[in-house]
C-alpha cells in the first residue's frame, strides 16, 4: 500500500510516498528557514503564505521522485495538528481535495505521533528492522517534550512532559540569547564544537522522582552568564515597510566564551533528558527506547542517551535517520499507514487543530 504523506504544520512543506508504513520511496522537504531567519523565529502569516505556494510543486516532486503516478497512490495521510492553524489548513485542504478527486481514503495524523513513527521508517537501501513493543519514547521537538510508553500501534501512556519550555524551545531561546540565530538547535550544536561542557555550572531541574521536565530556569541562568558581555544596542535602524519586525540579535564583547557557553548549555539539556529517560527505562524494565522530534537530530543527545539507557537499563536506543528527525512527510505517511491499518479514516469534515494531544480519542 502506497501512502502519500503531507506535512505543513509549521515552516516546512513536505510530501512523501511510503510503502507498507516503512519503505520510503520519496521524501521531499521544502524549508522556509531563509524566509524567517531575519525575524529570529517563525512568523505564522509568512509561513502559511509560503505553504500555499510550495504545496503543489512539493507533492509533484514527491510523486516524481517515487516514480509513481497519482493513480498508484492508495491513501493520503495529512498532519491535522498540533501546529500553526494557517499552515495546517493548507495541507489539510489540499489533501482533502486530492483524496476526494481520486476517491481514495484520507487519514488525519497527529504530528507528534508522526514524529514517533519516524522510528519505523527505513531509508532507501537500508536494512529493515522494527521497534518492538513496549517502547519507551522520548519526543523532543520545538513545541513538545514528552516521555511516553508505547504499548502497541497507536497505544500511548503519558509518563512525563515539560512543565514550561520544550527542549527544542530551550535550544532556540538559548541560541537567541547567544546571538546565534534561528533555528537554535543546529546553531548551538555547531557553536559547541571545541567548547568545554563543564566550563559553566548551569542548573539542571531534576524534579525529584518525577518524569516531568523543566528548562526555563536554565535559560535564565544563561542570560545571567551572558549579560556582563553585552554591548549597548546601537541606535535602532528605521524598519523598512515590511509588516513583520526584523529581529536584532544582541551584540557582545569579543571575549564572550561562546563555545564554552554553548557546550555547557547543550550539556545541561542533554544531561537531564538522557538521565531521566534512562531512569524511566530502568524503572519500567524496558528493552527498547526510541528518540524522536527535531532535537533527536542533536549528536550529543543521540550519543549520551544511547550510553545512559544501556548503562542504567541494559536497553537499546533506536533513533531515526537524521533526515527523518525534523519535520517531514515520510513520518506522517508511516503514522497514517498504521492508523489506516487499525481502521482509522477521516471524513470530509477533517479539521485542523492547533493543539492536539497525542493518544487521546481525538488524535
Ligand atoms: O520537530 P521539529 O522539526 O518541529 C517541531 O515539531 O517543533 O523540531 C524543531 C526543533 C527546533 O527547536 C530546533 O532548534 C530543534 O528541533 N533542532 C535541534 C537540532 N536540529 C533541530 N536541536 C538540537 N540539536 C539539533 N541538531
Ligand atoms: Zn515537528
């Protein structure tokens, strides 16, 4: 069964064809990074407009890359939330129209569930193995940080979540404080190279035995470290008539120890994520842990988490290939395939939801 996946929840437009829920036949991602960079983050109105112009060429490219015609597509899976409403609407309405025109099944997919299903994807020319339930899942994206137990396809138990900022948000805000730009995760990872992870004693919110997380105190601690190096802002330049404000990064004295700060900050995030996840794996006697979401692309997290779950729980860590960590439609097609297999199907009333919990009756 060939499923066409469509993902437009934020600032990436993506379409993919996945066969049997695992075999990626194509995965085309058009990113809007350049569009938002000057603003220091995603501008929702700009994102929705760019989705609109990208959606048709991206779907056409995904079909061409898969060497398939539209009549060889058996079903369509589309992200229905959580995400930016304007962006989500573009993908959802396009998917509805296409499924209607072709008389094929349509299924709305939860974006967070799709991130988890990135672990079922097998890149072209790779060996196929599947995660085995029960699986402990750490989902770390720009908007979410969740620790979940997955006992079967579509079956989730929530163990913990962030009480404030998501892990990706912590990376993004930290990068902004350091003047490193957007998106922050890759920028901090890059800046941390050669830096000492123990140069600054930044706080870790362990929260006792709880499986919840908290990252807002860390961000405040970083702010305190950089403040002494901060140079006064120059006179504001007149903003051109663009309707959206440009972001002006902070300026620092050259002595700002960027590499040490980035390395210590990254380590503080990774430390808490890895140790708490490994502790939960140990307590639940779990053999298989999966990592998912944009922050799963972080090299330090991949390495540290693999080490901790092995050491504390004797468990194996499974991570998606890098290209399936950040937003993409292959993961949506995979989640959609397994949802269709258990009888899920959306009607024409399929609607988007900017907030959408995973695993609820509404997912
Ligand atoms: O899953 P994703 O692409 O979008 C959401 O669903 O939010 O995640 C984006 C997040 C951003 O916060 C970005 O900074 C972070 O993932 N990210 C990373 C890395 N690559 C992306 N964080 C740390 N290290 C990375 N290499
Ligand atoms: Zn995402």
